[in-house]
């Protein structure tokens, strides 16, 4: 079976290769033209993003035709495909994938999975599927494990500024202005029920916001052993601060620090830092 995902899962290239995962692009639309998020480095992207101020690029999902072409190509060696994608509450990518699956029939038999999350939370589900597939698990067993991860994973982050959310139309400008005047740092999570963003609370300073992210995760996981992926845009110093904070508040069995995809950074700017956390018991028999 072939495992397909999208670049919103933030899976490093070496991990994609090692696990045999195929990644579909998302697209960033600059005034001078569209570029695949797979073809631009994070630092180059943030340089261009900041140079555009006060304008902002937009993002676009892959077409059904792109997915159909991908599925047909993969089906030449294995017609069974599991396509795992960013939350339907945040993107229409999985709908495009389903459209592509219809176009690829009868050459490819595609099962689809809505992770109801993104970034590190999506990555945990994709990794579990790829590792379980390599171990010979059935499709049913793989989806049962992904469901448990989906129900348990937490993705939460904070932002240095609300400017990019406002410019991208993700929040109202009045709310953004009020937040800027008060220097508020929102703490945002992905809801497990509908895969949409919700605001947990806000803090007046970045150190307080980082501490609040840690408190939120401690309240969710307690002393349960967890796998922690700290995530950031171009905010390495704050990512290190969050990692240090989480070590004092969580029972960390595995930890890593990674960067989010440029296509996600369009709406957050470089000043994003957060974490994806999953109970280690849902991953340890696979890794």
C-alpha cells in the first residue's frame, strides 16, 4: 500500500524518503506567480513575506487533477493507496484528493483520512500509518490507530503578532488592532471535534504565552509519557525556550524541534511557536 499526504504535515524530506511517504504540494500565490511550497525554503519564503508588507500572498490547495495524476502513477506499482490530509476544517485539500480519487478509478483504489489537524499533529498520524503499513498491519488496524492518535493529539501555538492573521482575513482588523494595542499573544489550538482553530486564552508577553502553552499541555497530559514536537516559523530562540519549559511540565519520552511549512506560515508570519504532543503509548510500538 502507498501512503500519500500533503506538505502541511511538516514531514522532513529524509523522513519521507525513509518511510516511503509520497507528499503532495500546497501552493503559495505571490503577485509574480504561483510556487509550490515544496520548491521554496522556509527562510527564502519569510524573506519574501516580510518584503511584501503590507501585502500578503495567498495559498491554494492541489487540484483534483494533480491528485488523480499522482494516484495513477502510484497505482502502476500498487493500486491500494491511503491518502492522509490536513484538517477539512482548515483546508479543502481532502476534497480535492477525493475528486482525484474518483478520476483515478478504476486504476487506483484510494482510501482517504481526515486528520482533523495539521503540522505535527498530522505528521504523527501519517507516520503511524507508514510504520504500521511497513509492519504489515491491515487497513482497518491502521485506521484504528490513526483514530486513537487523532482523538489524543494536541496542537497548540502562540504568535508574536496578529498582523498576518489580520492581513490574511483570518481575524477581523478591529480585533487585530485591539490585540496589537494591548500587545496580546493569542494561544490557539486545533479542536479535535471539527479540526478548526479555537483560542484558549491570550497573554501580554511572549514569555507568558510560552508558559501558558506549557500549562495548557500539562493540564491535558499530566504525567503521561508523551512525544513532543516543538514547532516554529523563524523563531528558533522562542522554540528553544518552549522546549525548556515543556521539559519541566511534561513527562517527555521523545522530543524534537522542527519548522513549519511555508504554506502554513503565510497566515502566521515567522513569529509562530508551539507544539504537537501525542501520548507515547500510541507511537512506541511502531518506532
